C-alpha cells in the first residue's frame, strides 16, 4: 500500500496566479516543483530553446573532442561510432552519424550486439576497428567505465573519444589524495557532464543530448546555421524521455519543443513509425506516447535481434523501405510483449515463494531472453517497491566459465550503481545510473551476490513504502475544462516533473462497470458531498479492487483530472492513481 503525503509549501499563490495569468492551483504545483523565483516561473512557462539550452563548451573536454573530430574530418581519417543498443544509444548514434556525414566525415558505426557483445565497447570491437583501418573510435552512451578496454585501444594505437552520460567510477577512500576521484578511461577526450571537474550546470542529460551538443559545436566551428543542428531535436527528445532522465532544466525544454516537432518530422523512418503505431492520428504527442509506444518499438530490435534495425529505420531515405522497417519493429515489439508477460508471472511467483522477506530482490530466470531482464526488473520494482535485479544466463566465457547477465531497477532511496560497486568482487562488468544498472557475473556467484546485496542493504521499513505525493487536496467540484487546460502549461510530464496529483475524500460510488478487452479498467460513477457527479477510471488490478470494495460504497482517491472526448462530445473525468475505501 502506498503512503500518501501532502506538499505543504507556502507562497503567495493568488499573487503568482495574477501575475502570470494562471490558476492558483497551478501556482501551487509550480511551488511544489521548486519553481520559486519569478525568473524560474517565467522560464518554466514560456522558456525557449534559444535562452534555455546550456553551452556545449561547458562540457568537460568538449573543445578537445571538437578539435579532434574536426581534424579527422579534414584529414580524411576513418571514424567509427560505437553506440549502445537502447533508445538513447540508437538516437545518439544516429545524431553523430548523420551530423558527421553532413560535415563530410569518413564515418561508419557499430552498435554492440546485446547477446554477443554485451553493453558498451569491448576488446573484440576494438580489434575489429583496428583491422578495418579505423583511425578514431567515437563512443556514445557508453565508454566512461571501459578503462581496461580503452587501454587496449591505446596500445593498438587507436585514437579514442568518449561521449557518455553515465556515472563515473570513483576511487575508494584509501586511494583518495589525488586531484580527482574520477577513474577515467584513457582517451583523447572524455566528454561526460558527471565528471568531477565538470562545469556543466545540469549533469542529468542523456547520451543523445551529449552527442547532439558535440554536433552543435562542430557545426558552429564550420559556421553552419544553428537551424541545421535542430534537425536532431526530436531524436534528443525521444532519447531523453526513454532514458528516464529528469525532465527539469534544459531536458524539459528539449522534450517540450522536441515533441512539437515530432509529428512534422522530416525523417521518413520516424514518420513511418508514427504511422504504423497510430500516433500520426494523435492530435498531440505526449511523453506517454514516446515512453510506452514509440520507445518500446525502437528498443525491440536491440532486444530480440539487432539495434541496427532501428538505426536503419532512421537512416532510411526511401518511404517504402522506411514503412517496411517500421512494420518489422512493431512486430518484434508485439512478440516482446508476450514474452515479457510470461516472464513476469514466473518472476512474481519466485519472489512470493522464496524471496518475500528480502529487501533487495534478485531473481534468476535462466531461460529468459537477456534483453528482457531490465523490463522484468522494472515490473518487479513497481509491484513490490524494492530494488530489483533480474539475472539470466549468458554465453560462457572463453575459458568455459558459465556466465550470467543481469539488469536492475531501483527506488529513490537506493543508488543502484553505488550499491553494485560495493559488491563488485562478484561482478566481471557493471555500470549504470542510481535508478538502473546492468552487470555480468559468474553463475556460481549469483547466490553470494544476492546475499551480499541484502547484507549491505540499509533500507528502512519506511523507505520500502512507496510515497505518493499529493499536490493539492482538491474537491472534484473545483474541476473545470479551463483548469485542465491550464495544467497543459506544466507539460511535458515525466521523471522530475511528474503529472500533478490531487486528493479528495468521501466520494460515494453510485455505480461501477468493468471495461476493456482484458477487463483491466474499472469505470466508477462518483458523487461528491455536494452532489457533483463525475466519472472515475482505475487502470489497475480489477480483481484486487473488487475484493477490497466488498460492501464499501465510499472512497477516498488520489487522482488527475482529465477530459474524455467521444463522438465529438467532451466530459470531465478523473483518472484515479490510488484509493482507500471507507465503510
């Protein structure tokens, strides 16, 4: 059960509302998001890309990266981009490849195979680049933790540039005493906003945004118009949403204006994917459509076959080819959905039978396609609100050691990448963010890995209860069409800028129906204390809801107000996030 909390921040909400032409409720939401000063409010409501994007020059080694790549282009040196197989990696690779090609570079790309290569650059990729006569390896969305691998590249005489956004490994306290705690890979330039020496004002950007910043710099150096680099804005926005970085600061602007461009995209592949998924019919594309419709299709190639499928879609210039590739990705995603559903059933059973008391969940599913481990870990985290790792079998190492790979998804109080470093003696490779991580280990070490994570875990009982923050206690009587349209000014919503939530008590359930092909929606006819009637929708476990309801006819709800449009008619409704029955 979630624990409800109410924001209680103070400000002159009426004054803010009058000054900026917004509802006082909207003013309260801004205050809850720590948007406080007049300049912050103005930027949040009407900020532009021209004023809101930070200079690429503030990124560590940005000038070195720019000059190095510019020299490679001028001298006709071969460049190979090494990306990653998720949405962020595919978009970053696309941005760099298209941008460098536009500048006349001799450039190609390689995206590691999820099964054969695993995450990030490895020795075989490096050896292949050397054999192919590559002069420069340019990483994107990976490379910051590849210290040994890039040492091998340097020994082979390869020029390497790292562009990444993942956490930088740190020296231990015993080693500290030098200028920096960062353990950096040996490269000609290491561009990562999370470096200790970084002057970048907002380090929470994704890999595709780092790549875009480098292309912006190169375009500026060649005196190309700023507008030309804007052709990559929608891809930076897609990656920002799908990599679940915080929608604050410049990230919010990138997504806000990127979403506006997506439906008018000039990219044939992206246009075809919008059509195949039905999003071209949407009046407005939201972060939900990116995160739960487009993103999974882009990811499907890298999960079940090769991420090159998605990259080839975006590079397609022929409409017929783009359409065919888009159909292929959507079909792969449909298969992925079915596989995920079965794996989740097995994982839930394993937790409830064996690991119900563990504070850190480590589930071993040997037959699971390893590309789905992160998705299943996310579902475990959502269901049990605990840090969750899912491990599956991987290919044996060269010496015959039986290996496994895992992915993790975390909760706010558990910085996952730090926690993996604490048990790194069991891992052969690892990396990630506070909220998500990936790793490899010997199968024989899985039980010890699970035990060590739980032994080291200091999460309290309170930290293992999901907190649901309510912006405003608001009776449904206050809801109007104008108010809901006012909330549009707060979009886009996502991590760091969540959709606002409201709460009200004592609604009477006048009627209910179960809807949906899978009977997974409850439609309630609700009546407030003043007699106001409104429809409420619950998208959750219908069986659980009906069990809990029994003879109860009164309910407290946490909700978001919405407009239902049907056959040209509009009516107000609420989407219920959580509920508590009252006798």
